[in-house]
C-alpha cells in the first residue's frame, strides 16, 4: 500500500509539473511578435493532422499573413523609413501601383483595425482575436499567473546592469516608475520573491530564460518538501496550487473545505503536506481540528531554553549537527521545529550518555 501511495503521489506531481510547463510555453508564445507566432504555429501544425477548427485556424492565419506581406510590400515600394507603415490612403495608392488585389477594407476586416496589421508588419505584439482568446481560456481554465512579475526584471536586464543584485534592481525600479508613471509599475524585489515563492537568484535565472518558471517552482517545491518533515507553510501551498502567496492565502481563507492547519510556528500557519496535496487533487484527507498539533511541536526558543544556548549558538550548532542540540524534525518558512516527543527522547538519550 505504501508503494502504491508513493507512485500515486509521483504521478500527481508529474501531472502538475507538466501542466505548469504547458502554461509556461503558452505564456512565452503570447510574448512573441505576431510573425514569430505565425512561424511557430506553422512548424507545430505540421506535426498534426488538421480538421475542422484546426483548418479554420490555419486559414485565418494564412489570410492575415497575406495582409502583413501586402502592407510590407507597399511600405518598401513607397520608400518609407524602417519601422514606418503606410496609412490606409497610402496603402491604397501603393497597392494599385503594385497590382496587389487586397484592399484596405479587406485587411481591416481580417485584422479588426488598421493599426493592428501595421504592428504585425513591424514585428510587434498584437491583440488576440476572439477565437484565440477563447482557445487560451479553454486551455487554462483560469488566468495564467507568474510571468507578469518578470516583465520589469527583463526590462531591467536589457539595460545591462553591472550587478544582478536585488538592491540594484530596486534602485532601477524606483527611477523607472518615476520616469514612466503611466506604465505598469515595476514591483520591488521582495514583492516578486513573495509572489513567485523563489529566491532572487532563481528569479534572475527564470527572467534570463535559463530555466522555465514551471521548472524553477517545481525544484523549489521539491526542496521544500525534502526539508519540511511532512509539513508546509503558505509558500508551499502557493507552489502546490500554482498561485501567488497572496492568492493562495485568500484561497485558503475563502474555501471552507481547505484543510485545517496543524500548528503555528512563529505566528506562521503550518499544514500537513499530504492534506494540502490531497485537497488540491480532489482526494479525501483526514478531518482535523485547527491547530490540533500545537502542543506537540516546539520552536527554537524552547530548544534554546532546554539546551542552555543563545541564538548565536543554536543555529551554528544545528548546521554542525552538534550533539549539544537535537536535530530538528524539519524546517518550515526557514524556521526549524521539533516534535516534542523527539525532543524528550533526545534528552533521555543525552542523560543516559552523560551517566
């Protein structure tokens, strides 16, 4: 039974990793200019047999691509500066001289607005069509989270900062927000770390596209689980759910079916890891009382009192695995904790060795 449970948990974790990877790929696709989206789609659609909606989608893209090519040809014919596209009247004049059959009215019907086809011709991002928006909603079932926190960091990285430190980014963000008051604000590094549940170093790697957001969060989740001793704080809940910490906190408070927390550690609520994962997967989990394990857990202040140590002595002793202090049961929200029964067993063994 234990092996079966382990396999089920592994499969569930693999499913979540693949789901996050799909979302990350689609978000990157949305960031591409229209022409790159079209080229990418042409490559991908070659792997599949299209029928029904697939043929309609490809035909829509082909018709739009014809419009982009026509506008680019007219711009070149008129000798417009690089990046400048013709207006409607200029296009009509140029396309008649070139013998292009696509009228400006046809282009506007296919692109909804003339500025949109001009943006596509310049290689810029364009608005999605109603069909594309519907497809993204159907694929995700919810608004994708995470990538919007990386936009400002990528803008900062493009400025070639001499150091990739968080304080350097914060100084840049403050200046940038003053210079561009109408643009979406660049959030502070601490806010981004909290939102994505990643370290600053990991966030930089994601922003540089050295690793996907899905993979970085999956690695962080695995590390948290390894150190947790079977418990999880809100940061882990956010990673399990694929949400920001603030959204996960709201979700935990608003959902009456969310598991009861096991105990608090330095005023941080802590849940059974298996309960949170089971709830996320729609599986049954034990019914518990809020904080029912509080008396069974002790924190570093209690251990320091028992061992006669000061803070500057306790944490180095833990890192060195000194016999002067019991090994923590786990670590949650960067705080070590001990089960009281394990602490008492350690005290008895220490007394026995001393005798």
